[in-house]
């Protein structure tokens, strides 16, 4: 056996022994019944209620969004036909970029094939522009941001999560004349906490640093028009680059950045992850354009999301379930062990017809493994009551077995 194959076997055995082996659950989304899905397991097909979709506002199943995709496919075909530079840039792409720039109050926007690519490609392009960049990265930043920083020629310093004193300590110690960039998220999706954007902007002003904000778990939901936490907190104009996704609250696919036209034009011209990638398909772009425009004017839908999240948190607390503190729409339930987290998730499916994603190391630190719930506008009171009863039953058995 080749050494690499042997290494694969050993690594997979170790991951499995630690309870971290990822098994896909083949979920078929039911557009007319969301959040219900169909799943086939152990030779049996059944409907299950999903509690962990990132289609936070159910826009991926909105009839107008679906019809926009269908109409664009009929008119323009299933694929873009090339990169934006070859044959893949359509009036739809331009219209969506204009809509996203307007959403965040910026000069311009640039579409990417995913939120991951938008972070990796944009940060890498920025940090290769000068030889002496100093980057200050929140300790809980997403992997896509970390990889983008590693791709650039920069000195990367990590500050303690949401710790402004630690961030200022690092900024003050950096060379005064070096270009600086602070990279951070708004809503951190594993704990559900929110960054102090205004305080970060104050430090950026004080130390002449640019700012790069990942709003993927906030766009569409927060702010008067869904512009994210930066819109809610009135600081979007103070942020150099705001990055977002079309794959979560907007219910579609793709990523983007917004900012100053010259900065985005530079990234468009040098970022390999943009230049050499086939453009987003027209049906996807049409659907996203419809979704963005709709959510800008749909404050009641956003309000319902937050009401549902608070209702589930309250039920978990009332039932003495180990719900973690969360400032956002994300509701994490602490399990504390990867094997148990996976067991609870699988028992929810098999015994109760519900699904919640187990979040294990390395996504979260060892000992903080959890289930992650994202209740949306279509999760009812009765659904929540059934979920709480199921979790009480399962966790009582799991804890008894561990004694």
C-alpha cells in the first residue's frame, strides 16, 4: 500500500475513534413543506423535521424566488458558460451586484461562487498587494478567512475573541507605518454571539487600520433592510469591506464583497478565485436578486425569525436543557462530547423524526461539542414542544449511560 493510502487509513481510523467522522445524512428538501425534508436511512424513507438549516428565513423555498430561477433557466440556460471575463457576465450579475452594493451603502459589489471563496480570494488579494501588511484576526474567525490570510504576504496576529483590550494591545505594538487590517465577523455562528462593531471601528480609526467584516450569518436578517449587524449598529459606512453570502438568509448560493469601487476593481483584477472560476449560473443569480429585493422590504419576516429563536431559547431554559448563551438567532445546545453529540443527533432522527446538526471538533474546541438549532419562521409552537420533549428523553438516557 502506498504511504499516502496508509496515512489515509490511519487518519480516518483516528477520526472515527474520536467520534469526529462526518457521515452525511441524505436530506431531500421539500420546497412546499419546508422545514420538512425527506430522508432515506437503513432502507426506510420518511419525512423529518429539520432544525439546523441555514436557510434561515425560508427564502430558498419562496415561490417568487423559485419562479425567478425557473424563468432565468428557460431564458438563459442552466449555466453561465464561462468565467465573468469569458462568457459568464450577464445583466443579471450586474443587477445583483448593484443591489448588494445598495444594501450595504457601498460604491460597488463583486460576486463570487461561494462565501468561502469570497473570503479566501479577497483577503489573499488584499494581503498580497503590499509586502508588510499587519493583520489582526479574531480568534474565532471562519476557516475561509484564516486560509485567505495565510495566502497573503502578511504578519497575522490573533486577538482573543471579541476582546477589545487584547486587540488594542496588538495594534499598539505593531509598526506605526505598516498597513493594517482588522478581520472579524459580526455573528459568530457556533456560539451565536455578536462582535462589538463600533468599538472595532474606533480602534481602526485610532490606529489607521482598514476593516474587513464577514456578515454571512447576519445579512438578510439584521438591520432595517437586512444589511446585517453593520446596518443595525449604524457603522456600515465605517467598514472598508463587508463580505456576505447569498446561501443563508437569502436562500440561494454564492458569496460577495462590497466596498470602495477602486478596491473591488483591484480585487476583481488580481484575485485568482474570481478570475479563474466559472460565474454563478443565471438561475441562481436571478433567484438571489429576487430574494435580496424582497427581504429589503420584509421586516415582519425578520422579526418573526427572532421571535422564534427567543421562543426556543425560553423553552430550552424552562426545561433545564443546557442551552448556551446566545445574542443572535442561533441556538446552541451544549453536549460536551463528540460521541454523545453524534448519538443525540442520530437518535433525534431515528426515534423522533427530527434533525439537528452535531457540531464537533475541530469546528469547536474539544469539550464544547454541541447541537446547533436555527429555528425559523415556519417552526411552530407544537414543533418546539415536541423537540423539547424529545431532547429531554434522549439527554436523560445519555447522561444516565455516562455515569
